[in-house]
C-alpha cells in the first residue's frame, strides 16, 4: 500500500497500553479505537471515535473521554458456536492463557484426579468442537487483569461457552459480572 492510499483506509487500533502511541503516530489519518478493557488511565483525543464492546467499557470511556464519539458494538462470535448435541466427554474445560495461578496450579490438579479435565494451552483447530464436548468451563482471568492494572470488558470465552450451552464458572469482575448476575 502506498502512502497515498492511506487516506482511503480506516485504522482500527485496539491494544490498550499501545493506544496513546498509536493514536499519536496515526494522527491525520482516519482512526477508531476498538475498546475491550478499562482502567488504562490514559486520555484520548476528542477526534478519536471509540467503539466499545460492552456497556461497562462504554461507561468507562464515557467518563474518561466525555466529548468523544462513543459507539456500542458488542463482540460477535462465529455462528459455528452453537450446541451441536455432541457427547460431552470433557468434564472441565480451561484455557490456560490468562488463567490464574490458583486455577492452573491448585484447582486443575485436584480436579484431574476426579474427572476428565482438558486444558487448552496452544492453538486449537476446532475450538467449537472442544467447547461442545465440555460440561463445565472455568474462566478465572481476574489475576491476569489485576496484574495488568486494568479490567476486562467482556471475555469472548464466556460468550463462546454460553453459545454452546456449557455451564461456566467465572470470577466476578468488570463487565463479566453482568453476564450472569447469580454467579
């Protein structure tokens, strides 16, 4: 793409800690911020529109950048994520990325002696299939987000679990607590 073509594109920036640098570097181009999380502590130029994936994230950016254009556009998951009626032979499913030390080092080993536990720690070709085989999904990313000093907007994994009718348990934090008020 040549420099002249850049005026015809819209840059979507989305990785929290890099947003101030990216916004400054792309000044003069058409840019939107795709906001997933909250608590980063930086301000944005009023001219930078913010697309928020949750109402929680929208509330944060509404307070942080009250004169910016704000849009609500929830994450979309593939229509492949549906209950396929498969045999649920995985008792407990966990994705290692962002999971807490407690979950990975204490709870999972204890559960492995009692039931069939699947820990995803690398790329999976058929994520829908694995979710469809699970009875329970454990999601505990609060420690990860606390270490980053920010809060999660709304995780895709709980949405994927809900879409395939998997019971899920999560740590109540950020917008995720709005997903299932009884948890």
